[in-house]
C-alpha cells in the first residue's frame, strides 16, 4: 500500500508539473532559510565550548554607580581582587587575571610583524582554560620571562622549526622567550589571544600597582569548585570593593557561558537577536508551509472525486489520511533534499551577509542532523497533517457527483486566513526592512559635529615621539595633506567614562562621569570641531616645557552636567592641575547608540598611539600611497596600519548593517514564497472558474471585467494583510529603535511604500494567471466543462 | 438481500429543505436485477447512495442482507460495504494516476488481501472482462467502453453480493453500451444481485424489475420476464 502511495505521489508530481514546481520551490526555500538560521543559531551557541571547566568559570563584574544615575558594569577589576578571592572563599578553586595589552610589532631578528591580540595573564590562566599544547610547558608563565604563543604566531616567525626557547621582542620594549606553543583558538571563543605574557610584567614595564584597590584594570576570572553555590558566592563577594574603599562599586559573578549572550549587567541583547532569528526562521518556514497547505487544499476539487472513488471501493478514513500523508512526506523529503543543496549553495552569501564563517562540513554533525530532522518533522506537521485530514473528510458520495459541484462558501475560508497570515508577515517584514534601512542611513548621515570625510588614521604603534614629529613634519610637506594631529584615540573608539574630577565651584556631592581624550593643538582644526567659547590649545610643548597647569577644553554637555557658569578660566583637575581654556560644541565620539556624554580634551603628554590626517579632496588613494612612502622612509622596519575614518565609523554599525541585510534577504524570500503560493492559488481559482468565465464572456463580460472578478478576492486578502501587517511591524520596530539615542522617524510614507510593494507584487502575480484565463475563448472553456 | 421500509431522505441547507426520498418501500431478492428509472432530481441517486451504504436515510428502516444498517456511522458503513458492494458509474470513476491493474487492485488492498491472491484475482477478472492486454495502461489511454469494463472489473474483483450501477452506459456509444449491459446481464445470470439507475429504456429492458421514481416516491413497479413486461 505504502509503495503504491509513493508511486502515486510521484505520478501526481509529474502530472501537475507547474504546481509541483511551485510547491517544491516554495517549501525548499523555506526549509533552506530555516537550515541557515539553524546553522547561525548553532554557531552563536557554540562559543567557549572547548573549555572543560566552562560551567565553573565566571568573570568578576564591577558594578559602579554614580550620583547622576549613571551606571557602569565592567569586567575591569582591581589587581588585588585575585588574592582576596583566592584566600577567603572556600568555593573558589582558582583565580586568574587577564587583560588585553594590544596590537604591537613583534620581532625575531629581521622578522617583524604587527601582531594583534597580545594579552597578559596570570599562570593560572592555563589551569582554568583548556588550551591544546603543541610543544613546551603549559605552566611556563610561572617564569615571568616566558610567553605562550599560538601555532599561527609560531608559524609566522619560525615556520616548521620549533619555536621553543626562541626570543620574541614585543613592542620594541621587552624580549620574551617562547615557553609554550598552543593550538590556534577556535573561531568561536570569547577569550582570544595570539601571545600570552605573564601579567606580572605590567608592574615591571608600566608600574602597575598590584595592591591598588582603586584602579580597575584586568578582568578577574574565577573558577569555582564543582557544585559550589555561585549565588551565595556572588552575594558574599558583593561588597569586597566597598570594604576596600570604593563605596560606589559592588561585585558580582557572570558565567563565561553567558558572556556572549548577555551584557555585563545581565541584559541579553545578543540572545534577543537569537530569538529574533529563530522567529524569522519560523515565520519563513510557516509562510512556506502555508503555501504548501494552500496549494494542496486548492487541489481539493480534483482530488475529492478520487477520495470518493477510494471510499466507495472500501477505503477507510485512515487509509485516505495515510495516502495523503505519504504523498506529502514524499514531497517534503524531496524539498528537504533540495533545501540542503540550496542552503549549501547559499552559505557563502549567508556568511557575507551575517558576518559569520560557517562551513557546511563544520556544522554537519549529529546535532545538525537532529535539528534538520526536527525541521522536517515540524514541516510535516505544519504542512501535511491538515491537508491530509481535510482530504479524508470528503464523503464517498463525492464520487457520484459531477465534477465541479463543490459548494462555494461565502465565508472567509481557512485557506484565505492562511493567505492573510502569510501576507501580513510578508508586509511586516518589508516594513521592518524599510525602517531598518532608513535607520542605518540615518546613522550614516547624521552630522557628527565634525567633518568625517577625507580623514584617515595612522596607528603609531608606540613609536618614539621623535619619530612621530618627523612623520608629521614630512606629511605636512605633502600638498595632498591638509592637516595632521596626534591623539590617544580617534572619535570612533568610544568614551572611557571616568569619575573623580575636580573643578572650581564643584558641588561636593556632584560626581559627573567624563571621558578623557588626549590631543594636540591641531586636533580641533584637523577634525573640524567648532569652538563654542574660549580658545584652542596654545603651542606649549608638554614634553619640553616645565608646565605647572594643563590647558583643558570641555564639551558643552560636560558644562551642562557640571552646572558650571562662566567656565572659561576656572580650574579643572584630575590628580593633575588644569584650567579651562575653551568649550567645544558637542560632537559624537561614540556610536549613535548613545547620546553625547561629557568630554574633556587635554594635551597629549605621552607617545601618541594614533595620528589623524586630513587629506585634500580627490585622489585619496594616490595620497594614501604617498603617506605609505613617507612612513616607510621614517619607519622602514615597521608595517603601516592605516584606514579611513568613514570605514571605522561604519564599522560601529556592523551589527545594524548585518541585520538590515538579513532583513532585506528574508523579506525578499518571504514575499517570493508568498507569491509562489498566490500564483498557485490564482491558477487554481481560474481553473475552478473556467465555466463561470466562459458564461460571463458569452454574456458580454470584457477581459477587464473578468480580470477584475478574478483579482478582486485576492487583492481584498492582501488589503486585509496590509492592515494587520502595519501595526505588527510598527510595534516591533518601535521597540527596536528604542536602543538608539538617535533614531529615524517612522513616517507614513514607509508604510505606504511597503503596502504598495506588496500590493503591486500581488497584482502582478495574480494577473499573470488571470489574464490567461480572461483571454481564453469562451467556447473552449464551456466545451471543456 | 435488500429490504427498505418507509425510507425517507431529507436534505437541509440553511435556506431550504428538500425531500429526496419520500416514504419508499423496496425489496430486492438475491440474484435479482432491478432497474430504477425516473426524471432528473427524482431521488434515484439518493436511493442508490443509501442502498450502497454511502449515506444514511433520515428515517425508515434498511436491512442489508438481514442486517439493520439504517443508522450506522461512516466507518461501520465502510466496513459493511467493503467486499459486499461493487459500484459501476456513468463516468467510470477510475483514478487517472493508477494503471488498469492498480485501479482493479484498489478494493483488494483495502480488504487487506495478500499480493499473490490479488494478482490471481485481478488476472482472472481482467481476462473475464477481456481487458488483460491493457492492464498496464492508464485510464486516459483507453476508450470509454474499455474504461467501463475496467470499472466493472474493479466492482467484481471482490466478488460482491450486490452490484450498483449508476447509469453505466450514459457515457458510451450504443455499441459499447450494449456490450456493458450484456456483461451485467451475464454477471446477473452467474448469481450477482444488480440494482441499476438508468434513463434508458433499452438498458432497463435487461432488468427483471423496473421501478419508476417521481418526486422521491415509487410510482410504478414493473416486472419483466424476457421481453414481456408485467405491470405489478
């Protein structure tokens, strides 16, 4: 029986080629999207799984509260926290500190490369985290002259030879010995590194004070003993900072396994995206299943007679259900095979859009197979149970009635409801795409308070001040260069909200968080930042002159929060003495997710990590070549790291860009699948009404009349869908926009555009079939009937 | 074989109520060949549906082979019908996607008859219907007469106690129609009970008894012996 049913399924597929293609294409696309979403989610949830102790690893989180209501939740903690945790809490197995040092030139003899992800950690790092040792001693960090390097770094410097015992000079200031080589980190890891040096070196190289409870620097990572009560431990360490003098800081513990999905204050932003994508995957699968159900049940007219014949010949309801289920399962199986091919082919594009580097072989494991099977089962339940039950419900008498005598209900049918759901979701997705794109455009085009065009940055890699000055002088000689300025960071790296400032007339209770940026006297001019009051920095050389007092420039927001009247000339300090000489108009130094915060510009007194260069308009790329030449002449050993401001600024919205791209793709797929369904339904409707069309035409109906009659019912459904889809998308997008300090307006035009898009696509789809029917010779259609 | 007493069938929609069968009494003996005639809409098909256990009467009693089947649920009717009743339709009602062999096999599969017995029975019945040479063809590859022979083969393959024919020659030319009627006659002569709905006097002439329906009621009943008609 099953064999006969399978045979019949294939015969039906071949017989109804047009609808089979619609059905398979629609459902396969839906399943393929679900597979890609499944792969994305699996990849997101696979972080840090390589660590054997994952369930027992926690970050200490410093939760800082300030008087103006600002809260900071950071992994930066005081150095002595490690010893305090290790000594006093029996639940703690071991503790280590970890901090990123940065990207620096690393050299071995003549070989010199800028290496990123150079970190500093305690020797316990290798006890807590699971690293795959390739050669050497994994505990080598106990010797403060040793470093651990990854295979990639070892290969870069030493090729196939052993790296053990080899010297590596980091940032031209300290030579280390390679004590161990470990395997490269898996791509899905929170704690990435290329070189680990002993954290104790921070005291030796930079004078870090390991007994200071007031400074927050490294991450403190705690490994608890198995089965420890972490809630109690978290509660008992809460006041450690307070007990050591920092009244506004409380400590908590954050599991490493939650690190990617939750922010430090426990908000699951990333998790929300996972839910969002799972939701979209389900929506697309649902839309595809609705198609399948609609096309299957639209065939009712034809298949009802068959059901009748079978029943007359002794088939019970369960036999009919079984037959149709087998047919559907066969089609779903074909769709699943096709979807795998589609997903496989779409992976490169999907990776490009989502910023992932997923490979099919990597994810094709037991978990994936089970997930794929789950998608198949869900699809079977969604798409085949209802049509099978529906078909089996026809009475045997259907066989005795002539074809085409199925009663037509004037009520909205279940099929229509499905079309409405499908198009409501598609309209909502189109609106979301428009709003997200508009927000992205808004972010890209917002006036930042400075001129971001034709600006490049050059990383100075800790080169000496002397060399910096030569570089600036040489660059300024180039006619293509407008201006150069040194700073400790560009206005794309965000702020560093710091408290503890002092100023003349300060309310003793006031504690305003202010970000500090160190700049030279060309900064305002190079970036095009406007002075609102006072003056720019003077030409004092802080490296040479004996300066008692810094010149300080604040932004308007700082003055507002400090509630400072007539600020020019007033004193302002932070351990050092300073005097306010100017106020700049507010400009964005963080991404537009947050509002402009208070900022203080102070003269740069250390080696500048970054040089900002304004270029003449036009021929930017040839200018960049000139900059490279100048750099090579001055720093022949050092590779140049440079880039455009615009690229850096855009990278702050990578996640929004990805979401925008994904939404665009998903709404395209959703509307494509919906239209396949609509095409199928309209074809069936036209077929079902062949006789009616013939009679109407014989009685004088024009092609336009017939077209209107056939299209009307579908267009009505799309209208209802628009009415449902608009508020749905509005509510969702309003929530999404809440996380931006600067957001686009959701204008009525966006909704009209989405509605028109859906409507036009639907009209074209439906008309494709209707026109054919309306043009048909009525004699033919009546004869056919 | 069939004993119908005071049978009524009323169809109700939201707006109207139609009496399709009105107080019908009918007895059909085993081995009898009965023709039901009457104008369109007189209730012939409704009566055939009830006799064939496809539908329940609204009221009245129906004994099928001495079993009261008047108020059976669909599943029970299906199980009673299986293997007992064979249907032949005007429009043949073969499944286009199944071959001749598979169409005839269908009722045997639902009766859960083993593959070898199925094959044996199908071969026999196709031979009898002189259609074996077309067993791998699909319905649309056959002439109307051949299709109806397949439909009859499908009805016969389960050795039913009763064959119901709904205008079996309605879609056939006279030559093929005559062939089908001869076939039904032969089956009846071999012992099959046949109830046939027809508009054709010629077809009706093959029956032992002709019943005339009008507005859901039996208005005349004629017994026929050979070509001699006797008014009852």
